[in-house]
């Protein structure tokens, strides 16, 4: 997120941008600089994607990082991708909006059924976020999020 010395420049850039992409580490905490960016995006009503980086590191703490985000921003943020971890390593991910799971394979991602122990997480995300998006169906929520991502220059599969 940068140092406070550059806060003015960051704020100017965010005011001019259509949205923001924030990259934070999977350290189990919410960095202070990240808080200020999230707060500023919420204040301006800017779309924000938070990318949790470093999931391949030995001590990656996705759940701790998500808990730190939820503690401060409950009901304002929801995961779109949930990592599938095995023996401390990310083996795949769940697309929570499409309700599809993928394992990373040498030839590309392989679709699998959502692991039973993770289904509750996916259902919780859908229930929480659909009212926030003024949506009544998963399809309309997916369409809205995909449109926001496209407006930010993110390639989205239909």
C-alpha cells in the first residue's frame, strides 16, 4: 500500500481511477496501509479487489487474513476465490460466485466438485453478498461483479 509520505499521491490516483486493486500478504493480519486504502475506497464508493498474495509460502495464513478483514469490514467484503489447501500448500481454488472448484494440474485447471468441508463457506458468501449487490439470484450477482471487473480491465470468462 505504500508509505504515508505518498498518501496524497495515492489519494489523487484513486480519485481518478475507476477502481482499485490492493495486494496484501497472507500474513494473518491487516496491514495499516491497507486499511487506509480500503477505507478511502469505501468513502469514495470505488470498486475494490483485494488480492491475497503469497499463498505458496510455507506460513501462508489465508484464514487469518480473511478473519482480520472480516473483523474490520464485516458485511462489506467477500471472497470471490477461496483457496483449496492441502498439506499447507495451495492446490486449487473455489470460485465462490460460480460455485465451481478447480485443482491446479500440469495441463491447466481441472474442475472438481466443491470439497464437502468447504461448501458452507461458499453458501455463506452467497447469502451475505447478494443483498449487498441488490441481487436476487447468483446469476445477477455474477454478472454485476464480472461487469465491475471488466470496467477495471480484468479479463473475465463468460
